[in-house]
């Protein structure tokens, strides 16, 4: 199996476990079937994009430690996003960053879709970010892999 697909599958299982724990401690999604399907599409796209991005970084890195350092950076992205507070409550310099990074539209989409709240164009923005990250990562991975295997 392709390592990026295996990574995506592992992360989907982990996400299902987190959702199960959230449900056990009181989270009650109000999503309709189309909302669940849209949330799943955004989530799968985001996980797939990050898996390919990680593969690309693994090909670029000179050592496993260097690749691990990148993982730290990516795991930091939810903090300066709308995951914990609305971006309009942040200082302007932080809100500008939070509003223009991929995690915020993913979080806003999932929150709105699972709680059956209006999401406007946010899922499309999230999917656009995911498609861009995925496209760049797949192309760059292919080029790097070809170079390394020659």
C-alpha cells in the first residue's frame, strides 16, 4: 500500500477514536447526513494533503530528526487558527496569519458542518487549500523520488 494512503488510513482511525471519546464526554454533533459527508470529505482531503506533505518533507530532509522538526511545525498550526478562539478576537497581526493559513478553514468547516451551522464558502476554501497542498506535494515528491532513486 502507498505510504501516504496508509498514513491517511491510520489518521482516519485516530480521528474516529477522538470523535468517539468526544461523544463519550458529551459532544453531540447535530449534523445531517449531507453535513457528515461534507465533513468527512474535508477531513479526508486534509489528512491526505498532510500525509503527502510529510512524504515530501521526508524526501527533502537530510535526516529523520530534520523531518521530525517539520512535524513539530505542522502540529503547531492549529494554535494560531480559529480552533480555540474566533480570529476576530485575536491581535490583528495574529488574526491576519490565522485567517490565511489552511487549518482555519478546515476547523471552521468541520465545526460548522458537525454542529449544523452555516458554513458559507468555508468548505470550498478548505478543499482548495487541501488540493493545492496535495498537488504541490505529489509533484515535488515524484521529482525528489526520481532524483534520489537514480
